[in-house]
């Protein structure tokens, strides 16, 4: 996984109107002051994950908070967000693409997710700062930048330049870029992000318990690693006592 760096939120660079909306400014690449010392938020994007197909930017934020609360599987994230299991995977993938979470794959191919350094930082921010960081990350993606240039057609063109996908899939992911841009532009964005995350938090305890149960079931099926005698280096039987002639 790509390494993450600590970010510094600069309120002076991102003034807010009274309602919490971003003040009007050109939608260009995010200011370098947000990331130190690497420079730009585009460096946080982890294109090892698919271009997002998760229309609610607020739920992407809630997903990061869920992972911080030990909700670490697609099924448990879906439970926290109130969506189906497939959407749970999509939202984790979107957060992964933005550089906020990452995963390990177990012997069965199941993913267990954790926060990146950037994701950990995000969970410590105030509501308006968290929303601002998420917005800047979204704006730094090629698809949202393409949407800002030429609507969904621009987003589709940007996606097709970086991924080999069918037209239908490109269309769905361009729609996600459009949804993210419209969410950021909404007067209620900061309040909506805070509300959706707060609603998801009500499910975190139940979802975290479900994630632990999932991991326990998978762990129980894991191949047992043979214990080796440190004296004669032969496999120790189920009795737990080495029976080799060297050790008897």
C-alpha cells in the first residue's frame, strides 16, 4: 500500500459561509497546504482500488468512522450504513481509493480493513474539518475533476483514460463523480456529512460485534500451523509432547 502522511488542515485556505458551504472559488487542484510534506492530495489517492462506485460521499466518511470503530468487513460496514453487502464493499473500496483505509486479505480471500495514517487523522478532526478533507480528496480525483470540466461526459472521459471498463460501468462511476461534486456544492454538505456519520455510529456496536463474529469464524477455518520442537526440529504431535528419540 502507498504510505500516507499526516495532513494539516488550514482553515484560512478554506473559508466557510455561515451555512457551512464552501465559498465560491475555482475548482482546481487542492491546495498543497493540506498535505505536508508531500505536497498535493492527489498523492493520497490509492489507485490500487477501483474508481469509486459509491454515490453518497457522506457514507464514505461514515465508512472511515466505522472502520475506526472495529467495523472491518464489507458485511459489517453494510450493517452500519444500512445498505446491502455489495454496497458495503463499494463504500470500503471508495474509502480505500481516497487513501483513508486499506486491507489485508486472509487465506480465504476475505478482506479485513484498517485505517491508513490519513484515515486515522481524519477521525480526529472536527465535523467541518472532516467534511473539508473529504471534499478536497474527492476533488483531487480524475473523475470529479473531469466532471468539473465537462459534466458527466467529462467524468466519463477521465475514467476511460485511466481504466479499461465497459461503457455501462464507466457511466455508473461517472454518476458517482457527479454525485460527489453536487454533494460538496450543497449548502447542507457539512451538516449532512455529520448527520449521516452520527446515524451510522448508532449501529457501530452491533456492526463491530458482527465483524468480530465473521473474523472468528474465518480464523477457526484457518489451516493450523504445525508446532515444531525447538530441540530436534520435528513436528510435535497433537499430544503436545515431542516423541522423537532425540528428545525422549
